[in-house]
């Protein structure tokens, strides 16, 4: 499963074999700002890598990206198609 989560002004795009709620709880352990699940779609680590490549211009560090209109539109297209 591919998940999209927001914390402050960043969005995390990741892959998990577990459900998104379990992943969110694990990420929140080291994050004092809280995390919101934007959405999830069926996919694997290959799909995650494609998304990371497509969003590379907005990458902050690792799987975290700037929360901006271009990133939101890209994610919206994935979630709605």
C-alpha cells in the first residue's frame, strides 16, 4: 500500500505492507507535530519509487516532500484515478 501523510508543511510518500494507521502510529513516535493521513492507494515499492522520482523536484529529505500545489495535485490525481 502506498500512503500519503502530512506533517506541518511536509508530505510523506511511502510504502508499507501493514495498514496506514499502524504506519502513522509508528511515525508519530518521533514526530512531535502529529501526522494526518491524506490517502492510501494499492501499490508496491516499485510504485513508490516512481512517485518519488516524479516528485523529486519537491523532495526535502528521504520520503518527505514540500506540501505545495503541484505535489497536492499529483497526489490528488493518484487518489482519484
